[in-house]
């Protein structure tokens, strides 16, 4: 992981094509290394849920997965900029960190962290990574685990918030469901009704057998 981070930082130093404008200020490699050890670059699923429920107008949610995954399901209000396209000038223009704070996310954390590093290197200070990505979002918000009866009041309060948030987001943007990765099972065919023989016909058959 250390070598990967150093490699990305070296690449960003050599390829500094992002334009500086307004309050943007490029982050040097030493600053990035320091910030990489700071957990404050992460936004939890609970924090993101609260921002979305409050409809925070300063939030810019960026899905860095490929287009086909985004089209399959995504978080409400998110825009899609695949990681491979992030340095495209047209896509960079959409990342307005002058007016918004940006939260990057993917299925996990790795792709979003790469996006965060690229964006931070170009001068965006107010950018974050959804910790654990959609996997954490699903297990925390859409499928929260009920605490033990002996759990503290704070744990129960957090569970109630997650449960309410899960209901709020169920059926949200891009068909995001409680189990977004589950395949739909085919509907079983209805059972075939058995043919019944009238009682009088059964008696007639018995009479014929006795006469033979």
C-alpha cells in the first residue's frame, strides 16, 4: 500500500495538468502524505446519510465507478465520473470545489481514495472519501444490525437512525434496494390443478368391475 501511494504521488507531481483557479492551491507530496495518515478525509455512511436526508445544497456526490455500474444503481443525487476519466478537462470542470464539498465513492474505498488524491493534488481542499463505499453503505444504512438488548442508549439511538434512513433511501435513485447485489429470482409457475372424477362415475366403474 505504501509503494502504491508513493507511486501515485510521484505520478501526480510529474503530471500536474489540472488548472489552478480561484482559491485552489496545489498540495505538495509531503502535504498529501500527511493527510493520508489523517482519518478526517473519510466521511462515514452515517454522515453521508444525514447530509442526503437534509438535502445539503453544498454536497457534490461523485460516483467513480464505470458507467455500467452507475447505471445499474447509485446513491441519490450522485453524478458519475469514472476514475479513468477524472483528469479529463470537461470532467474536472464538473468538480467545483469552490462552491461544493465533494464526496467520492465506489463499491469499496480504493478507487475513491485514488480520486481523492488526484482531486486533492489539483487543489481541492473540501473533498472526502465515503469510508467503505457502497459495501459499507449497504451493511450500515440499508441493512443495519439490531444491537444487543444490553447495548447502550447511544447504540440504540444510532440503530434507530440507521433504520429510519434505510426506509428513507429504499427504492431511491437508480433502483438502489436493500440488497443491490442480489439477483432477481424467477417467479415459479403456478401449480397445475388435478382433475377430479365425479362421484357417480366412480360408482359406475365399480359396478362394471363387479359384473365381470
